[in-house]
C-alpha cells in the first residue's frame, strides 16, 4: 500500500513538472499588462497602423502616371462589351480613337485612386478590437479579406463620383463615348454597346487597390524591415516568427 501511494505521489509530481514546462514554452501573445506580452489595445493599434501603412503605399503606387497604364497587372483595356468589337473598330480606321480611349481610361483610374485613401482610413477607424485580434491571428491576407467583406460595397458607392469626375477630367468619357456611338450607329450593329464606363473603372480600380493592400499586408507580416515603427515591430514580432 505504501509503495502504491509513493508511486502516485511521484507520478503527480512528474505530471505537474511536465505541465509547467509545457506552459512555459507556450508564447504569451496577449496579456493584460505590457510586461508579459502585447496588450489587446496594442494589437489593435498595430493592425490599424499596418492597414494605414498598406493603404498609403497602395494608393501611392497607383495614384501616379502609369500606375495603371504602365503596369502589366493593372492596365485597363476597353470594357468587355467594347473589347469584343475592338478589332472591328480598328479595321474601320478607329484605331487611334481606341488607343486614346484606353489611355484616358487608365489616366482616369490613376487620378481617381487618390480619393480612395480617406475612404479606407475611415473603415480602419471603425474596426473593433475583436476584428483586429482576429486579423492579427488570421492568415496572411486576413486584413485584406476583412476589408473586402466589410467595405467593398461602401467603397464602390463612395468611390464612384470620384472616378466619374476623373474620367471626365481626362476626356475618357468623351473618347469612349465616341467609339460607342460610332459602333452603335453601324447598320450591322444589332447588340448595342453599353456606354457606362464609370462602373467598369470603379470595379477595376478597387480590385487593384485590394491587390496592392494584400501585397503590403503580406510584406509587413513576413518582412521585419517593413515594420517601420515600434508598435509594428512589437505586435508583428510577437506573433509572426
């Protein structure tokens, strides 16, 4: 009986010791005080700062001459309806007009994305601590996916007037309208082209911004050099190894 009790005591001590060692090896990601990890407020601040940095860089990369037109990834061509008849338009001597329309569409997108930053920043300000913590512990594109889920419709609605204004400023609406009108007036044209250019450019511009933000997010998560502030270093250094 004494032997059995002694064995139980030894087993209990060993179990407690092993359990303590395991607990010591588990990283403390979040804590209530700054002495033993990062706080939830710091995590939230870090995520919001990372998103703001990503948005700023995304806008700067696109809001410049050839940000769209000079990019293999983001260059805009004619909308799908017009793209289908581009060869016909070029064959009837409208190649120059088509090229002007394509260039001006890209210039309009480049100009318009400059208005996107405050829209994104406002979405960041409305993010809750819970949202931020889920993003921090999520996959490498968690912030971008959160943005898409929460803000796409709002962005499109708010972004549309800016895109429309930019397209008119660079005469994209005029050039595109000219080729649509000409094609629709062909005697052989039975299916008319849609002259609505704004919604097409809005969709492409928002997609490009999200793609840029995803790249910035991945960079901050994986590249220590990209963490340019103390809070970014602390938050992402604690979670991303």
